[in-house]
C-alpha cells in the first residue's frame, strides 16, 4: 500500500489560504480519482478539492472551519500498490505492451525530460498534481496543457482529458508493438497511522425566551461581509458626493438597438456595461481615484480593474472584477458583465474572478433605490452607486427658451476615502462620469 498526501491546491493569483467548510468524505471512505473530498472557501468564493488518486481516506489533518495555507497537506489517502503515476518503483519485473504506452521515448529523450522538467507553476490555470505529473511524463508543454478544454468543474483539466489529449497526439505517430520490461524495486511502505477523529460537538443554538422569535446564525459569507463592512468603516473616512444625470439618450439608444445586439452577439444589453464604460473612461482621466492605500503609502494602480457587485444564489453579494476594463469596447464590456453576473448567480466564480479590483461599481437601482451611500471595498478608495432610472419632469434649455419636458434621470452616489481623496477630486470624478453619460451618442454603433 502507498500513502498519498492531498494538498490544498493553488487556486489563483493572490490566493494564499482557504477555510475548510465541509468534509465530503470521512475517514474510511473510498475515494475515486477526481472525486471531491472536501469543500473550501476563500474570502470570496467557495469551491471543492478533488482527489488526484483513487484510494481510502485514512486521515484528515484539519477540521471544519480550520484555515489552511496553499500547499499544505490536508488529508492522507491510502492507495493500492502500483497505482499509475504514484509508485515510482515496482518490486517485480513488469511487462508493458505498447498498446498502453502513449508516447514512445528514447532513453536519451527520457533523460533530457528528467534533467529539465517543465515548470507548470508559471501557468495561471489550476492543474492537479496528477495532471501535471502525466504532462511531465508525456512531455506536454505548458502551452499544450493550457490549450486543453477541461471537462471538470469550472473547466478543470482532468486525468481523462490529459490522457485523451496524449492519445490523440500520439495517434499521429505509428508506434511499433514491442514489450518493455522494467525491473525496479519498491521500498518498504511506512506504517499507516490512522488519526482517530474526536466526535464533533455542535454549538447549542440560542433559544428564544418567549418562543416567538426565530434566532438564525449568520452563514459564513454573511459573517465575512459583516467583518469587511465594519473594518472598512473603521479604516476609511467615508465622504459622499451625489449628482443627477440625464440618461434619456442612453435609454432611447438601448431601446433601439437591444434586439439587434442580442441577435448579433447572443448577449442581452443592459445599462450596466454602458455605465461601466463611462466609469472606466473617467478613471483614465482621474488616475487619483484608481489607487489603494497600504498604511502610510499610496499605491497608484497601472491597470483599471472594475469590480461589479453581483448577487449570489444565497442572496449575499460578491464583487467579481472586470480586468483591464478601459481596454474593452461596449461589446466586450457587455460580455464581461453578463459572464461574471451569470457565474455569480450559479455559484461558478473562481477565486481569480474576485481578485485585483481597483474601483467598484454597485447598482442599487436594481432594487428600486434612487441613490445610496455604499461602503468602500478595501483597500480601494472609491465606490460608485448607480441609482434607479426614472421618468421625471425637467427643465430643458433651448435657444428659444426653457420649457418643461419628461426626461429619464438617475442619481450617481460616489463614496470615497477622505484620507487620500479630497472633495475636489471625488466630486470632479463623479461629474466626469455624468458628462460621459449625458454626452452619449444616440447614433453610435455597438
């Protein structure tokens, strides 16, 4: 028998730790390869950790709610002797027909591959240790590995995916049928130590005295949000600026093109990407809003990464990020907004989707609010709330004089950190966003 250490995998850039929220397998349970063993949560996104091997779970090194660092061993799985890609040496002489050998290697090529192994840690995508091991054995480059369309959760490349790729690649080369004998020895396996888990004692829920009130404990996400909001208010000196915007041209333009847009692009056109486009332009004009604070230091951000508040399946909010938003045209912005919003609703966001934001936009108008005073998403220094669009009577100025007309208007509410953003900058920024929206070209293409 052999022991396999299941480690917390790399989950994305800037994600260094995760909390164990639930063990899907208990000590003694049989586990299939790529089967989920436990559920984890970063500060934003929940996900599962699959097993890279088949075997029996013999030890859990952490319990529920424990914080684990990336790369730490979280469980021990006992595998059968001679499992593929796990046992480096075999005690007896083994005959391997070429039908199961995916790539024929010369001794020199094999030595070269061992001497200069590919470094798959340079990839931003997550690959399980088993998949990377197979890739190294078969000399699959990083570019090839990243090009494989994974069939696992969130598009993850599974063992079957990499093996199918190798088979398809190898089928192009005719391999002669020979038998290869490999004679190596196996070290005596270390004794298996099974950790006996203490019984889990659940906390007694508070009981209402009069029996009329329902007491519900906050879920993990609500506890995190609560902590973030309190910390943000205690950290930043929040100041708000409000401005009313005439978006009549935007409403007319969207009504005119939304059907054609959906037919051509296969995407619905909402108001959000139009607003995000204006915010990205304003951030380029006022880079002093695209900063973060680290103690006594101000960090000027090179990229404009817009966070957008989105709803989760449980009703909580999350802030996925549109990377390099200033480089997207309206079609690209609409696709990014829809993709992140849909994956947030279905619980399919990845840890990287919520990292790296430099400024945040929240649409309080979705819930009918005219305006709001949003709390800053730390360590950013500003957040913009989009109010509901309403038909209101307004004074319209013309060369012939002023008159009253029906216009589509909304409020923009800008919260900013008065430690580093003065009223002139905070007010000028939101005014520039309004100017871009009011100057919207009703004859523009999408």
